């Protein structure tokens, strides 16, 4: 006999993600184990309990269960969900079943991400996990954390469906056209933008943040990350960084 399930369930936010992704544009489409971009998982006071993390440092990877907090509230209504979506990586013009994608527009706005655990930090009593490989926006609510187990969670011979078509897609990033920061000389750009930010931007841009249906070499795009606004354009298989300014987003 199955227990009767209620239609809705209330989830508690145990933590929030903290990183340089102040805007949805540019966030990696999937988590990547080779990523160097760090995200901090900052626990809410009620869950910042050391005993709750006892033993976690013995695991190299974790699962994060989180919420698509930026998806329009009306799209969260399970009575009005769409059974098909148009993945951007497929050009935005091919419909597939929502349960065959990782689209944020689903009956329930829940995401699942595997990340690499770098370290656990206690900052004046505030517990934080430092992880890499997260595909989360700054401020994303975290609902749960579980250890990743390679003997049960990894299936190397699994089929990846249509996702295999673009899994190795990468662009070259060219910084040679970079204009100086406002108020900085050309030589000052390298000094003003921290090396870790430039490293992260190189990784983000190489994954091509544009939707696949946008391929206009004359069009300029803007991306916010880590307190900086980056302007770039794309020609063939190369992204050209044109300008960097200080961002007004936090």
C-alpha cells in the first residue's frame, strides 16, 4: 500500500550559493568537474551546525539540490507546465520532452548539480563549503546536500542522448582587442582585473554563453561576472573580448 502524498511540500532553504554570477547570462549550462570557478555554499544560521558536516571532508564530490530562483513564479505552477521545451543548445527551434532536458521550466523548479568539494571553512562561526563546477547563480537557494558516490552515481557507459552533440563544444577566447577599464590605461587592465576573475571569464566565454540560435558576428553581448561587465562578440569559432568595465551589479 502506498502512502497518500500531498500535492505540495514545503522545503527549507539550508544555504545559499555565493559566487560571481550576478546574472543568468553566462552561467555554465552544466556542471564541469574540470572547472576552476569557485562557489561558496553559505549555510543559513539554523543549519550552520558543525555536527551536520561531520565526515563531509572525506568525500571529493557532492550533490547539491537547489531551486531555480530566477524562473518566473507563474512557470512554477504544476497545473500550467509545458510538456516540451526548446533547449538553446539545439538552436532553440527543436522541441523535446521536458523530462528529457535540464531546462529550468519544469513542473517543479528544482535543480541537481554535482560539484567538487575543495574545503570546509568556518568564518567566525559561519560555515561555508567551497566547491568548484557549480552551474548556479549567486544567491541560489540550496535545499539539500548529499555525498556523491562513484560506485553508484557514476555510469561511464551511459548514453547521453542529444546532449552528446554539443558536449565538447568550445570557442577560442581572444583578449587582444580589449579596451582599458574606465579610468585605467591599457597596462592597468591586467592589474585591475584579478587573475582569478580573468581565468574564470576565460572558462565562461569558451563555453559560448549565447543561445545557439544567435550567430550574428556584428552583434555585441554583455556579461556580468565578479563585479565586472564584459563586452564581447563572436566570429566563427572565436570570442573577442572588446571591453571590461566595473559592474553596478553586486
